[in-house]
C-alpha cells in the first residue's frame, strides 16, 4: 500500500475553488516570489503573540520585531511595519498583562484520518494535518485560541467568524487526538492601528 498523502485544509479549499491552482501550489510547489504584505505582517504579529503567551516578556517580543525588520532604516515599508508591530504589541501587553485562561499548548499540531461520514470508512489516499494557535483552559473547560489581525471589525467580519469551518474542523480533530472536549473558540483579534508614524 502506498504512503498516505498529507493534506491540509488550505489545500482542499484551493482544490474546491480551482483544481489547477491547487496542483501548481501543492503538487508542483510553485509559489509567488514575494509574499502578500498583509499576510506577511499578520504572520509577524502571530509570532509575537506566540512569544507573548509563552513568556509574558514584552522585551523579547519587541526584540523579535526588531530582528524581523533589519533594514527598517533604509526601507520605508519595513519601517512602517516595524512601527506598527511595536505599537500593536506594546498596546496589547499593556491592555492584557494577564489573561483569565491557562495556556495548555501553543502552535499545537495534529494529524488524523479523513473519514467518510456516511460509511465510516477511512481514506486510503489522504490524511489531514493542521495546527492551531493555542489550546487554553478556562473554568475547567478547553478552548481553542485563534489569533487574527484585521483592518477593522464590523458585522461582516464577525459573521465570517461564525461560519469559519476550518477552526470547527480542527476542534473536532483535536478532540479525537487529545481526548478532550473543546467547548468553544476564543478569537484574539488585533485591529491594525490607523495612525501611521511620520517620517523624521
């Protein structure tokens, strides 16, 4: 029997939308030369939040931001993102010096079988793998911690959170692999500051 192919939610979502694009990205491994700036900035904040929830040391978080943007003195885009990231994380640390939950795991990965819900049969070709930002415990119950950055939070944005199938799917897999009951999702949304650092 051949080895099962490891897949992700992102792969299946792209497959649903465009099979050729899925092949280019996940089979041929073709990726853009440059990452989308919004996604890149979101990844930086994501790493900062992982560091903050793991150590509660703002100095380490700010040091990570400094190392992420080494050319900020010469590059206007790096300088702008550097200022924004430092401002957001400094404000976050001031607003939430402590949380009312206990961190159980950060960047928790999982892997599980893909099961046909009608027959209970497991796929003989694929497995699903994923990673959640965190698992926390509050009042004896387990929750998934999901970090996000947004330009603004409005009714449309909140509606999309309610229909986020990916995190629901991940919760189910973690329940199966860890033997816990996930009671809900804590969305940790950081809104990007609208004020920008001036030059000089």
